């Protein structure tokens, strides 16, 4: 007999179910605002990820990336999905250094939105042959790779190749896969969908979906079931767009364009925040707003005339700026002008080139879809003016960035010459102070006209003149960074949103098929769903309801007719019957959504007649489920589904007890009968989590007294 063993026991906040990574054998628990990750083999904490939720944010669930990847999602009821990536350096000395946040997906917004269900799974696209259209080959793969640039705390520009051009949660997808993030809004009765985390839309009509959805089931044929187990209303949708190769290419192209726009915005933010702001802060300290015009006039007087009547100009050279200040100015100047050029040339220009190629490909894809899928062949119907406008805006953006690179190059050269002149003036004044401490002619002005043009005097007079006029305070460059380019980029993004609205979203919605009117499974009304699996068009469910109490009254009537000598024995039987009547009955149900056939079979009590605490399918396997009973046993059952018998014949479903897989009561240490609720989460056929929650006298959950335990199957 192989057995289960409890490996880890932890306090549990009672809010979010623990999750399990079967590939890495890691167990995740939400505690006190952190997600703590433990290694099951020795219980070591591998990391603690502080979520730092706002006061009005409430966590709904934590979910691992499909197929046991390295990512996990923290889902908030407000509609945000925060995706984290666990770090590989598990031996890090920092216990709070467990994961990096890689991005956020927004499925809903506003105070009115309250997410109650969440699905993250993979949809499969059907591969087809090549199609006819502009740029049938993805030309961007022949362009230079994009790079990731940043500014270190020491002010150095770092450059690394970009590993994946897109959201990190899509990095592990195969060629014919996409990520599907999905929820349902009970207020508007609409499905909220995000494909690959880049294309979001709402779908649905009120009369086509249940008034309330308590569960969303995802099938392996790209169909989804929305059901309410309170009245058993049910609706099924099928994503027919996954059968179109062109739609897949369209989605990938739109996802690439969206990424490139975000890439442009992120790099522009680096220029603005890490390069321009330190430069502007330093310049403003040298030229305060109330003194800027007078100080600039004084500098120009010194340059053109050799002296200035501005009394503070000498102090500005020697005290305000000085040798230390000019050194900082040179450093900030180089970082601003040169590093900004580096980001523009290395990152933003290649991104614009890719954007133009991608939009041109989008033109061909839209024409191909109109011809081959929607049967449009008129010349006026084949044009896409919104895409033409997007293409022109992309070309204009590239042209503007190229022109701006030239301006940054001029600014850098002029600044070098201008700062050389300022440094010369500082050195001359400081040497004069060291020699005699006063002006040579005793004049009252700050700089006299007797400053001789020495051999070391900078000869680049024209560059210095341009520097004093345009680049001491580079207001035009600041304006381009702070206003002009962001406005152009926002216009580009709005135009792309219009393209997605008029084409991608419109066509996607056309290719989502609703199975028909809302169905109602009246034969199982009163049952509550405990677990479900969808396999193709068939739904397998485990449901429960309270046992009938009619037998109790019958037993009591019969007991009155029995003789007095059997009273004691009868009282014991009645107590057992009453106890059994309070238990739940569990039923396994098979529902074919195509033929609308429904078969149900009562799940028998185990041989010990102990009450059932929880029953769950082994994930992805409707033919196996695990049963946890009140006496502490954990059993595995096998289920056979036959189609040879009649629809309503429960013998179509046969349940076998697998006696080889068992966890004994002595192993399960903490199944507490005094708990308000004991239940089980089946992570795989090798790992389960058993939860015990407690409430106070007012029925409020006591988070510090609840606990969870991880049990693993030992071979």
C-alpha cells in the first residue's frame, strides 16, 4: 500500500487558497499581505513576495501559469491581474526577494466592478497553410534585435539584448498558443476577455447569459461554460476565431504593435525621468526662475563685451558654480545629451522601423481576411483608411525622432564648447583672486573689460554663442520630451485603438459562437457544484446537497410500535439515522452539451460509513477523484463512463475504490472536527492541501487559528 504523508503545516489566513507548482514542487500561501513560497521536500521558505495592496484592494485568488510555469498571477477583485515571475536564485540571502512583477492585466475598472471568477488558460489555434497578403513573411525577424537600456544609480547607461519582444507571460507559448485571461461581470452580464494580455474586449448580451455566474469552466476545445449552480442556468460559448490562421496572424501582429508602442513609451520615460529631470534640476539650481534672465544676460555680456554690469555674475562663476559645479554640469550634460541620443538611436528608431513594417503587414492581413473570411471583394470595401492613417503616423514619428537625434547631437557639441568657455572663465577668475584678490583696475563692475584673450582662450566662438542662446536652458528640447513626443505617441496609440475597434474586436466578436438560449438543468436543481472538469463538449461535475430527512420521521413512527425492551437499541439507531441525515450526499454528473444528455450517479459512502468532508477530481482527469472523510482517510476512486446504456440509467457511471492509494488517520494529524469547515484542494494526484478554518461566536472567520497542510503521495 502506498501512502500519503503530511509534509508541511502552516497558518492560513482563510482568504486565498494555497497553490502548488507540481513541476518545481513549490507550495504557495497568502499570509498577512505576502505570498510565501515553500519547498515541500524540507519546508524551506524560498521567498516572500510583498503584494503591497492598497486599502481598497481585495485579493480574489492566486493562480499559477498554465502547465506549471514560472509565473503566477495575483488576482484582485477590482479587475487587476498582477503577474509575477519567481526568481531562480533561490539561495538569495534576502527572504523577501522571491519574485519580480512582470506586468499587470486589467480586465475591469471602476468602483462598480467586482470580479468573482477568474480563468487563465491557453487557447489553441489551428494551423493552416500560407495565405495571400502583403508581407506574408514576418519581416521583423530580419530586422536588428531590440535592446533594453537603462540608467544605473551611478549614472551609467546600460544596454542588454531584449530576450523576448512582448509581455513576459507570453514567452513560454508555443507557435499555436495564446494566453486567455477571462472573467464575467455579473452587473452587466458581459464576458471580459484579454488575449495574450494585450487585446482586451467585452462580449455578451443580457438575454444570452445567466443572471448570475458562479463558475466558469474552460474546455480543451476552446469553449467555455458559464453556469450558476444556484438555479443551474448554463451557457456555452465557442471561440471559432481560433480556427482561422489569418485571425491568429492578425492577433500576433496587433500584439506586436501594442508591444512596440509600450516599448517606445517606456524608453521615452527613461529619457524624461532618468536623464532630463536630473539635468533640469541642476540647471534650475544654477538659474532660478527669478534670476535666470539676468544671469543669462550677464553671461552674454561677458562673452561679447568682456565684462558685465551684473553684480552677481562674478559670484555666480566662482561661488555658485566653481570648479566642482562645472564638473557636475559636464557630467549631467553628457548624460543628458549623449545618453538620450543612445536611447533614441539604439531603441526608439529600430522600434519605429519595426512598427512601420508591422503596420504594413497589418494592412495585408486585413485585406486577406476581408477577401477570404468575410467575402468582401469590392475595391472600396478592401481599403482600410484607419490603417493607412496609422501607417502615416508611424512614418511621421520615425521622421521626427531622426530629426531630434540631430538636434541632440548639435546640443551635445555646442554644450561641450560652451562649458569649455565657462570653465576657462572660472579658472581665470580664481587665478586672479589668488594673485591679487581684487579686480586689476578697481572698477565696481563684476568683470572688467581688461580680461585679456590669452592663448588658452576657447576659439569656438560660434558654438559658444549658440550654447548661450539655445542650450544653457534647453527649453525647446525639454518641451519635446515633456509634451510634444508624448502627445504624438498618444495620438498614435488612439489611432491603433481605433483600428482594433473597427477591425480586430469587431471580427473577433463575430467569430464567437453562443450555443443558443440559456439552458436550465432542472433535474439537478438543489445541488451545489463542488468541482467540475470540461473535456471537449462533455462536462463532468461533482455536486452535493443535504440528505433527505423523510426517513427520520418514518423511523420514528416505526419505533413507537416496537416493544419497550428494544427502546435503548432504538434510541441508538435513531441517533445514527439523524446524524446520517445531516450529512451531504455527493453525486457525480456527466452532461453532454451537444446532445444535452445528463446522467448522474450517487457517490457511495466508504466502507467505514464515515462522513465525507470533500471530494475533488484529479485535475484534468474526470476518471479519477479523491475523497477526504471525517475519520481522516484520503482515498482515490476511479470512474468509468459508458455510453451503451440509457441516458437516465445511473449504471452508465461506475465508481471503483482504488484501495492502493490511501492516507491513514494517523498520518492526517490536523483534521479538526471542531473546525467550522474542513475542505480539500487537489493540486495533482501526488499533492493535496487540506484546509481547516475556524469562526468565532459571531460567525466571523478567525484567521490566526485557521491552518492548512500539504500532503504528498509517497511512492
